[in-house]
């Protein structure tokens, strides 16, 4: 018996066509290159099965598995980039303007490339959908000035609950002092 699954809210990092094309190209190179290597190593190992020792058979099997794994990474890169681009286009076409009220701010561990982050707990509300809460890790350089009670502009796809948020507006004192 299948059960209906509710769509959980997800903070979307919009992807443009160039980024998507680059990701798909890298994924295709990985998939085709490693897929070809997998086929070659598998055929070569099976063809030489009687003439080689057991150690070479295991080495061939290991290489074939490594190539298969890399091909799977390439395929998942392609599929993931296309899904993100599709979600970005749906949000642009079907999204409604909304607001995200920051309920809590906490530090978060840095990303793999040492980009510092903060964790925002937000309540997103707007026309055409039930308000919902979502916690997301966002870059500190963009959202480090957000505090509890900050209202951020947002755009929400009511059908999927995918959303984006914009930087907090600059305070009048900072805008006047910085100019």
C-alpha cells in the first residue's frame, strides 16, 4: 500500500543555465569516461580469466568496481543538476512573493570549502499556502547580519514548498555610514 508523502520545505539555491550546463558536462565526462573504462576492464578481465593469476582477476574486478562507482557519480551529477534547474524554473514561473521571519540564528559548521555558515530557523508565510517553518544553513557572508525578528523577502512555490530568500535589507545607519 502506497502512502502519500508530504513535500517538505527546501531552501533552493537558484541555478542558472550556464552552471547547469557546466555540471552536466562534467557529469557526462565522468559517466562516459568511467563507463567506457568499466566496459573495457570488465571485458579484458573476463577474456584473460584463464591466462592470468587470481591476483590479477581481483585487481581487474576492483578497477571495474571503481570505474562503475565513478560512472554513477557522473550520472548523479547530471540528474541532480537537471533537477535543480527544473526546480529553479518552476519557482520562477509558479512562485509567489512571501516573507521569511527569522525565529533563531545559530552558528553552523563550515562547508567543505571552508565557507562559514549560519543556521536560520524561519517561518515562511505568504498568499496561497499555509505558513511553515524551516531551518537551513546559509552562507554567513550573505546572512550573517540576520538576527531574531529579521524579515527576509522570499519567493515560494506553493505546490512544492521550495523557496528562496534574499539578503536582509541594509540598516539605514549602515547604508548612510558606508556611503
